[in-house]
C-alpha cells in the first residue's frame, strides 16, 4: 500500500499525546518519523537538507496553524505532499479541512483515526490521489 521509497514523515501537532500516538502508528508501519509541536518549528525543519517525504499536520495549533505551514511549503516551491488533520467531524472542522485541501493539502483526515486510515491517507497523498479517509 505505502510506497517503499517514502520513508520520512514530519508530524506537526501541539498535543504531545497525539504526536506520540501518531508517531508510534507510523513507526510500526516502517516510517522514519520527525515530530514538532507547531508550524513555526516545522517551517524551520524544511530548511534541513533531509526534508520529509510527507507532512502530516494538525490544523489548529497554538504555535502557528496548519494553514500557515501549507502556505509556507507552497511559497517555498516544495512539492512535499501534505496530509491535514483536524480533531472532529463538526461543520467548522470539515470547513477547515476543505480549506486545507484548497490551499494545497493532498489529503485530509479527521481525528481520531485508525492507523489503516492514516496509512491510506498518506498513500493517497503520495500518489496524488487525494480524497477518502474522513
């Protein structure tokens, strides 16, 4: 399912429990994981020579938000696929995920999610197929 060439995922979320849980999920299916608690730190990491192959970002964070990160990635001309995630299925969260998609997120996913849904969202983002999991 997941492209074996893609090894490094940058997870951006300001909730340490979410970071650890998602990192464990991704490590268990073979990804190298980098974690950071906000978009400002994530943007700084994009200057590193070993950029991530995919970015998984929360939308709502205290230190910058996922929209800022999506915009920064696109402004830098980087083609790193982004999976946006948000914490619920309410109308506002759905609107924010749709906006993330319009800004350039390759896929979106609602929290909480199963590891199989996360793997599918990452696979779709990498392959450029977008949509499903939600």
